[in-house]
C-alpha cells in the first residue's frame, strides 16, 4: 500500500552516484541524511528562501536539532530517488519535516525520515534561537495550507 502525503509535499529528484554506495553496491545509510538536507534546501529555494548563499536571509541559519531515518529497501548506483518533503509542524522557532524516499512513486517508500530544524541567528560570534522571520513563516504556512485546499 502506497503512503501519500497528508499535508504539503515538495518533490525532489536525485540520482544516486557511485561514490555514495558501499562495498555491497547499495547506498550507505549516512547518505540518506544528506539527501534529506538537499531536499529541504531545494524546498526552501522553491519558496524563495535559500538556506545558504547571497540570497539567503542574512544572519539566519537552520541547524538540525534532531534527525532520524528508517530503511526498508536498498537503493543502488544510478537509481533515481524521488524524495517527498512534508511539513509536519511549524513552531515559533523551529520546523519539523518528514521525508519519504521512492524508487517508484507508485510503490511504498524505500526509506522514511524526519528532521527538526531550529531557526537561529548568528550575531557577534554567538548563536541563538530566534522566531522564524515572518516572510519565511508565511511562505511555510502557505505551503502547508496548499494541501488542504
């Protein structure tokens, strides 16, 4: 039985590269964490809020406060992963995402993951949690509400 998004989904595709596989020829588990981060960054760019670079909000960062992943089936070199990003929760200073990895979107996911990120400000060499800036919060809320309409 296929698992669907129950709230907003952003879809990101990524081809598995040879260097991401282990001696058994399957994707090393640690790469799924990189894939989640890459999909999250692509999602934020799609909203007009790059996480890094010249167009990113100055002084704002998004460190992970928790991350987990469960693996059901292997992915191999040259497979194309479809990664679905879902907003689970938007809090005052953090966002929780879930991720589903598919080789075929009509099948069950081969892996699922969760990431919680905090909104922080870098100022005078210090890092502190801050409320998510209103433009970002509004776009995240709009994205989350899009699935309900």
